[in-house]
C-alpha cells in the first residue's frame, strides 16, 4: 500500500489536500462507516496509517 494512493483518493473525492495523516484516516473511517469499504481493507489502511503516526479521534482520552 502506498501513501500516495491514499492521498490521491482523498484529493479526488474531497477536492482538497489533506493537512495531516489524521485527515486521511478520518476519511477512510467515514468510508468504512458508510459501507463503502469492507473491514479487511479498512483494517489494512488503519494499521498502515497508524504505523505512520496517524491517530483516530476515538483514540483520544479526555
């Protein structure tokens, strides 16, 4: 999996450049919740972005 591919999809759909890896992760979480991707693909992307330093909003502790 290449980060370039994830960024390209984000830019094509959102018509904007992601500011952080978190933006990309949020986008793919939205796609999963909306039923636009299966759990295996989502897990692969989540794990890849998490290893690169992305954090999800549900990981924050307030």
